[in-house]
C-alpha cells in the first residue's frame, strides 16, 4: 500500500476553479482506477487551504494515477491555481486507522518515461522512525 497526504494552498480567488477540477479528478479517478483505495479532497481551516488524501494498493497504483490521461490533462491547469504544494507519504497508526501501512517500493521491470518522471518528483520514502513501530498488514 502507498498512502500520501497532500497540502495545497490555492491562489486568491481560484478556489472555485480548483474545486471544479478536484471534482472532475475525483469522479474520473474513482471510475477508472482499480488500484485506488481512497481519494478525497478536504478544505483546511486557513483560507484557500486544501488537503488531498490518496491511498493505493501499491506505489505503482499511485504512478498509474499520476499518468492517467485525465490526470495528465488536468495537471497543468490545476498547478496554475496552486501557490504551495507539499506531498508527504503517511503511515497509519495501528488500531487507529483502517488502511494498511505504506510499503517499500519495488520498481516495475519496465517503467514508462512518464512514470519515471513522477517517480522522480514524488519518490516513495518511508520515515525511519516508523519502522520500529507496529505496522498494519493489508487485509487479506
């Protein structure tokens, strides 16, 4: 499993345009991505602050999401609305979250150039301090 939390601050006056794109990405992603476990957008307390929680059955599922045609088509328009973007890989607290632990990444033997680009921008990295803690296995 691979789970990330993204924090975004949208440019002043661009929240309606951002939310329209978020709704479109949400609809298309849920309709077409078999490896997606969770995909949610949330407004933060600060003005123009948003979060996106994404969870996939594997890091390859994340890369498939990033390189999907509908996602690629919205990447430039949505990034033009964002003034701050931070993606963090996260790990559930065992017994306090329903998702399995984020796992080490084993690259596909053959990876497209687009997937290599996104893997370079958003490499999956486990925080060292997680590794000594109880971790959740994927549901069987």
